[in-house]
């Protein structure tokens, strides 16, 4: 795999070596919460941490990740995956949220970081509103050391939900929104209203 950034910039390597941890699931499944939890634990361990999100995600403050239960943590909004590397100098743990919105270089960027000793924790939607694999998530999941699939609660029946059901008639793949635009549904309730 092509190395995008010179090895010597990663001055402080993790003693245990690098890794890629993927956190995936539907909207409201707790991905951002879990990312914040893991990153906070790294902070307690006195590791240098940096968190990134795509500038395309304009729902919240650009300087913080905010979960649906309003936990937040400072973050940097970047316009491309490759912008992450120059900002990761001397960083031991890199957190990335909304991975599905990043460009096609994101898997290679994560691999470069991990191969240079960085622990990468990356969260994203595994499926779009039609239940199709979203962006680079399939590649990231294949390349990851570990994959955690989280579930939300189906708003219709209370079962485990893995789909993000779009409530508004709009066929574009990306439609930024929250509770007014999406709800978490299980397979049965997702299929009931002819979403696919
Ligand atoms: P994600 O990043 O996966 O969209 P968040 O970490 O931002 O999720 O938010 C998870 C929180 O969302 C839960 O702790 C809960 O407070 C809230 N929430 C709202 N609706 C639901 C739902 N249908 N199922 C589970 N959690 C929900
Ligand atoms: Mg989130
Ligand atoms: Zn259901």
C-alpha cells in the first residue's frame, strides 16, 4: 500500500503498535457516544488525541462532535481525507466520525496512520437510508482490526434497529438531518413502508 506521508513525522508511536477500530451502525445507534467514550479513555491514559469530522457534515458545531444525548468533545472539521495526515503529527490516537461522508482516500489514510503506529477509531453509518452500503464503510470494515456494530431501538416496535428510515420524500443519497428526517427501524418495520 502506498505510504502517503513520511514515516518520520509520527514521532511518538504507540508502544503496542497501530490499529483500526471501526464503529458502525444506524443513526441513533450510539456511534458518536462510543467514539467519545473510547477517546476519553485514551485521554485519561495521557495519550495525544485528535478528532476529525468531514466538513460536509454541517449539522453541528464545526469545532466539536456532539452525540444525540448531547455529549460533546472538541474536533476538527476537514475537507478531505488527506488533510487528516498533516494534522496528525505527534498524535497517538486519531478519532474520526461520520466516515461515510469522507472521500475515497479515507481507507488508505487510516491504513497509513495505523501502519505508522497510530490507533485509529473511526465511526460511520454502515448503510444509507435504502439499506445500501454507505461510502467507504465496507472497505474500512474489511481493513479494520476490530469492527463494532451498534444498534438503535426501533421507534415502531422496540426491537433492535439497524436501519435509518428516511421520513421525508427525497431520493438523494445524502440528506443531512436528525429526528425530523430519520428514524431508527428494525428490518420488519423498515420493510413495512416499502423503503426498498
Ligand atoms: P449515532 O452517532 O449512532 O447517531 P449518538 O451517539 O449520537 O448516535 O446518539 C445515541 C443516543 O441517541 C442514545 O444514547 C439515545 O440517547 C439517543 N436516541 C434517540 N433515539 C434513539 C433510538 N431510536 N434508539 C437508540 N437511541 C436513541
Ligand atoms: Mg453520530
Ligand atoms: Zn420494529
